[in-house]
């Protein structure tokens, strides 16, 4: 980790927190998952996990902490870790695959968050099935945010790669 990368992660965290706060009026539609996925693909799994933890704590300071906070950390860290592994495995990840992974991640996030209720009540399926419309909104929102943020963040990550290469040579 160098200063440039830490600064980039801090900027991405600020973007994600502001985005989550700005879209709070739309249930489960937020740019966090898309930003974490793109960070994982372009900066690696460690960066996406750091970003996930930062974003959950910072945004929940504004929107409220609760038992769900740990499950949000777990779900977004797993999504970021998976995206990072995808980025390492494929040097050039197809854009359509990124969109499909983002849509899948919306449902995966909802599944993990539903485990919160199981932890408290012992009932999982009724809560999970009742939440599927919200998970669908999250999945669609992820796809839309990938479409909107990919050009911007891809350029930012390319600039980071150029500067990183220059700093090491």
C-alpha cells in the first residue's frame, strides 16, 4: 500500500458513503456494491475488503448501526473478495460479466443480510422470501450503477496504474 492507493481508497469510500446517503430514499438501491466490485476487479481483493469495512462503518454512522452491520461487512467483503479474485484470474474482465456479477451480488447480499434475522428469530425463509423484491431492486441498481460508474472509475484506475508504474521505475 502506498499513499496514492490509500488516497484512492479514501476517495472511493467517500463516493460510496455519499452515494449511499444520497440514494437512501430508494430502498436497497445504492452504489456501494458496484464501487466495491470495480475496486476488487481493478485494485485487488485487499483493497476491496478495506473499502468494504470503511464504507459500512462510515455510512452506518450516518444511517444507523445495528446487528446488521456485521452482516453488511461480511457480505460486502465476500463480494469484494470474489471480485478481486475475478480481477486476478482474468486480466481483462468482460463488461457483460461484470454487470451479471453485480446483479448476482445484489441477491447474494440479500441472502447474507437475511441471516441476521435467522440469528435473532431462528426463521430464515419467510424473511428472505419477503425481502426478494428489495433484493431485486438492489440487483437492478447494481447493474445500473456499473453501467454509470464503470467509465469513470475505469479511467481513475487506469490513471492509478500508470502512476504506480511510474513510481516503481
